[in-house]
C-alpha cells in the first residue's frame, strides 16, 4: 500500500474513533426500561481469585443512573462493564468493592479458600451484549476478569417480580427513574416493630440530610423503606453463640472482627428487594450493640439501637455511596491496604503519589483552608505513609459533626455523576 494512502486511512480511522468517543451513550438507544440483576460468586485465597456467574434475573424499571453511562467516576476495587456484542462499544460501566476483597487481607485468607456472593444491578441491554467483571488488587492490577454473554432473549434470565411483596413505604422524593434511590431494609425487627423500623429510617434519613452536601441536594434523592419482619428481635451474635433467623442473614464478628456487623447473604437481600427501585441499600439492624460497615456500591449496614446511630449511618453511607475511605488508623493492622507508590482510588486518602488528582486544589480555597484542610499523616487503618485531608471528619470520628471539605466535594461529585451529564 502506498505510504500516503496508509496514513490517510489512519487519519480516517482516528477521526472516526474520536467522533464515536465524543458521542455520549443515550440510555434509550441501548437499554430497555428494565434492570438486569447479575449474581456472581467470587472465590479464592489471599493470593488467588476466581469469578463465576451464578444466575441472572430481569425486573421491570431501571432505577439507576441514565447519564454518564459509559464513564467511571471512581475506579473501585471491582468493575462491571457492558459492551455491545456487534460493535464492541462500551455502553455501561460501574465500579464497586466487595467483602471478598476485604477478606483477602485477613489472616484467615492465608489458610482457607472461601466463596462470597456479589450482586450488581445493571440496565437491561436491548441487544446482545457482553458483561465483564474485573477485580483489582491494592496495587491497581487486574487480578481476575470474566466475560459472559447477555442475550435479552435468553430464556434462563429469570423474570422477576414487578412489585415487592413486602411493605414498601416511600418517605422522600418521587419517580424512581429520576434521582438516586436509597432503600432502607429492616433487619431483626419483629412484626410488631414495623413503626419502630419506620421511625429508625426517618432518623437515619434526617441524619443524612443534616450533612452537607446531602442537605443541599436532597431533591436528588428518593428514599424508601422496606419492612420485612423477623421472628425475634436483634441480629446474630456469634461471640455469644446466638444465631437469629433474620431477613438479611447478618451477624457480628464478620471476618472475625467483633464489631463488624455485615451480611454475606447478598442473594437473599436482593431477593427481598426484588421489584423495589434500588440503587443504594442501607440495612438497619435492630440491635443495641455498636456495629456496622459500608462497602462502595454494594451496601451499608448499621445498628439502630445505639447512641451513635446517627453519625454511624451517615459514615457508612459515605463508604457505600461515595467510595470514601476510613480516615482513622491503627498501629497494628494485619496487612497494609494502601501500598507506597500507589495512589488509592478513594477520594479522601492519598499516598502523595498523584496528589494533584486529590484535594490539592481545595488547599488554595480560603473557606476550605478555614476548615483546616491540609495533608495529615494517618488514615485508611495505617499510621504511616497514608495521608488524609483534615484533622477530623465524619469519616474519622463519630463526635465530629461534618464531612471534611474533601469528602464533601467527593460526595457532591458522586451525586452529580448519578444525576446529570458531567465531564469526566
Ligand atoms: Zn473527610
């Protein structure tokens, strides 16, 4: 081929690529108004990981974002991507984290191979697509990847229920197709305690809307409460040999950490939520013992009967909604979560490897300076080598009343990413 023609072809190709890259993915061109539930099993040890598809289900209505569909806000520890099978074009991507990856940092993972459930809700493609699930390690390397076909005509995609059989109460907002849908689900409340649950949901919702920037953007949220009764009140406490049958199957001592109250039964939780417009799940546990946790774009959980309920439920949602990291630290963590030389993807921590992408800009902002924004060593469970944006923050202590400026900015970005077209 003559050289000049070859470069002309190259030019044509590159301009075609940039044209398609510039054109945003329009929801209605690619997706039905329906949700595809992807159930996966992640298994492995501290050094190995496998992904398997378990089952798929389809439910009417897509409650998730309809903007920025092919763009990522945060890298997360895992990603799910949909590509069109005919053109290879990315039509949807989302990031999240998993309990499995947290467990990989535990001592137990050096001794036994275990499996964990993961659920991701994605928009239902109109035409055959490929779904790819990827896992990353703390060095940001892809350590597992699995791709599978999603055909809208697949007879084994189960048709799910349109409406939940449980009591669903909408407490705030409106149409699920607009706005960010938060669902609170009851854990350990008896049938007689439905009003107590609803009052706890109201407390949690008010606590959230007491915090900027949620307070300033509350019209972008829809809040629903899903009541599912338990036979007995309270949740399981393995340290006391107490195992209660509860809707979400949660228990203390998750990953052998006494106060870590979580559930590994994600399939069960999402079965209960089937037909309820769901983007972010908050499990409220009817227990007087302090505990909970939050995993980015997976779920958050808190005990509702203890004095720190309000700050903790907001803190855990900071993890699950905005991917914020814990800003507190210890001196004796089993393994480092944030290795030197690797910039964490979490917006409120830095190893100062790529600090310009973090809160550097805010440090020239007078109001943020007034609030004491800076670079403080200690965060993400590590006393050395990891830096946080503020002396104190909702992501550090329960006593401190607000999110620090860097966390506020990260939350605002996450709200916008989900509700308006933004430059990423
Ligand atoms: Zn913060």
